[in-house]
C-alpha cells in the first residue's frame, strides 16, 4: 500500500508554530490545535505531498518566480525528507496541524529561506486536493491488482468445478440445476464490473489537476498549470479554480466503487457461510482460514467471511460520511472537508484487508461435488425440465406446468422424487410420457441441456473463463 507505515496515535502539545503567525495575537489553544490537527491521518499522504512540492517548486523556478538556487535547495531538502522517511529516521511531529504544514516546516528547518518560498502561489486548499488525488490514484491501482487476483482465483476454482452439478436457488429455495463453476463465475463478472468502476473513477480523478487553483481564486503569479498538471500525470489543469479546491467527487466515486465491491464480497461471504454449514456442506474451508470455539470442541467457524459481511456496513458508512459531509457546504473550501480522508482511507484499507484474506481463502477451499449432487437430487429442481418435456411433445406450456405441479405434490406426499415414478405412474398424468422422460429429467441432462448462451453448462463455464481472462488481459 502507498501508505507511510507509521500511525500517530497521540497528539502532543503544540511544538511547531502555526503557519498563520502575524495575524493572531496568541497561540492557538492546545485543545483547538488537537481538535484541528489532521496529521494523525493525513501523514499517510506525505510522499504525495512531497511529490507535489517537487513539481510545484520546479515550475516556480521555470517561470522565474523563485531562483534556480532556491529550487535546488528545496529539492535537496525534500529529497532528504523522503530519504529519512524511507529509512525510518523521519519523526512525524504529532502536533503539526497537518502533513502539508509538517513538510514545509521540516523543509525550512533543513534548508532555511528557500523552504519559506515553496508555498509561493499555492494554498493548502489546492495542495490537499492534489495530494488526495495522487494518494487515491495509487490506492485504486493497488486495489485493482488485488481484484484481478481474486478474479483469477475464482476462474481457477470454476475451471475445476465446471461440471459439478448443484442446485441453483431463488428465494434460497432449490430452483434449477446449475454447476458450481457457473455459480462461482457469477462473482467473477461482478468483480470485473468493480474493476471497471474503479478504472472509471481513477480516470476522472486523473483528468483535472487542482494545483494552481490557490485558496479558491487562482493567483497573480504567472504559474504554468499545464506543466504541473502534465508532470503530475493529469490530462490537464482544472479550468475552474473554485471547483478545483471544492471538488471531492473523486473520493465519493472511489468510495462508491469500493462499497459496491464490498457488497459483492459480502454476498459471496454469505454464500460461503451457507455452503460450509452442515446443512449444505457444499465446500470445506481450509483449516488455516477458519477459527474454533473456546468452548465447543467441534466448531470450525467461517469468521473471515462473517467479518467481510460485517465490515461491508462500515464501508457503506464511509461512503455515507462523504456524501453527507459534502451536501451542505458552500463553495469553496470548508474545513468540514478534512473529514474526507478518514472516511475514504478507512474504505480503502477495509477493502484491502478483505481482498488480502478472501483470495487465499477461496484458493484453498475444497468443493464437495457429491454433496452438491445429493442436494440437487432433492427439491424437484428438474420440475421445469419435466414440464418442458411435455411442452416439447405438444402440450401447451401452461398445461404442462400445471400437470407437473400436480405430480410434484403427489411425490411430496409419497416421499418420492420425480425420477422414482414408474412409467405407468407417469402415464397416469399424461399419455405423452414415454421411456425417454427419465433421460430428460436426469440432473446432468437438465444442466447440460441448458445450452442457451450464458447458461450453466461445462462448456459455458469454460467459455466464460476464457472471456474473463481475455478482458483481464486487455486491461
Ligand atoms: N488539513 C486540511 C484538510 O485536510 C488541509 C487544508 C487546510 N486548509 C485550510 N484553509 N485550513 O482539508
């Protein structure tokens, strides 16, 4: 993850002077400083903050706004901060107001006056809008890589189970036969859409660079915003400085893509929880991905999947936080917007954690095809095929439906399955029944006969895997 591996948990007294010295007659109350400070959660953007400052200062030099010597000093100082960050020698001051303040003040302490010139023609408002985009761009790329791995894992499992017949469900009632591979591949398609949503969100995040918007109204300095935008990997600078500092759509879009992905993982989790229960026993999870009970010696619990289901609600909360935070604030920047980071970082971290765990769990899961087949044999999931058999022999479908329904009711009363009826018994319901009915309602026939495009057959599952892999390769 593109995060600095430190967590600042406690806030200490003010160590650094505020940036706005001059206007105020006293230092900020330490309680206000603690309340105001965002360093404990925005310090993870330090690399992006430095990246932005390197480009901003280079541009100031190119435009003759600061001297070449200042640019050199600033770059040397910023690189030394980066080096210390990477070696672990950098101490983040938990009392700094935010990461932007911390970097500027650390730089000034190291290189003197040149450091004080870094912020020329810039505000923390355009700076934070930039840093967050740069940070989330990397986070999104990382999540996309993890989603791809999960999709590939699903494809591998689906390939092995492409012909395991199991009951497909509607209303959690056995409905029609499908293959386990087909059921699994449904999740591959969902995740492929998640990937697309994240790519769309990232493309818009990278379209317009807010740097150079200033506090809200641009600046009188002759900035080259096209240069900074290009250097920082954006298509162009944003064309409206007010929008530049007050837009957080990119957080909301990524948050929505993450929440949707969590929803998919949660549904998969719910199915896994059902499948590994004694009631279903369609799969066995690897012991390394389950937990036990402190009192019940027999227990093997699917905690991982339950946690994913639980954490989904929390990620919805993050998205809701962002939406509600933005809905009533006037243009341009308002401090409310500082709340964006904890919400979107929590969403990113939560999905990261879930994907990190669910993929190996799925890779090591063992499907139990005999149990799936046993379940498929019960529950009259071949009833539609029985009705279709009569329809193909000339009976109108609605009549065939009713006739089969009557047979199912009689079978339930006699504790039998349709295929256990003798041909004479079949014929009591319709003369159209012949010896070939047994083949027609055989589970494998029922499943493999569903040859319509996108159906549950082995061939269709293999085709889906091919299509999904093709799409992944073209990304
Ligand atoms: N820490 C602030 C944030 O995350 C940075 C921008 C502060 N701007 C200001 N005018 N106070 O939003």
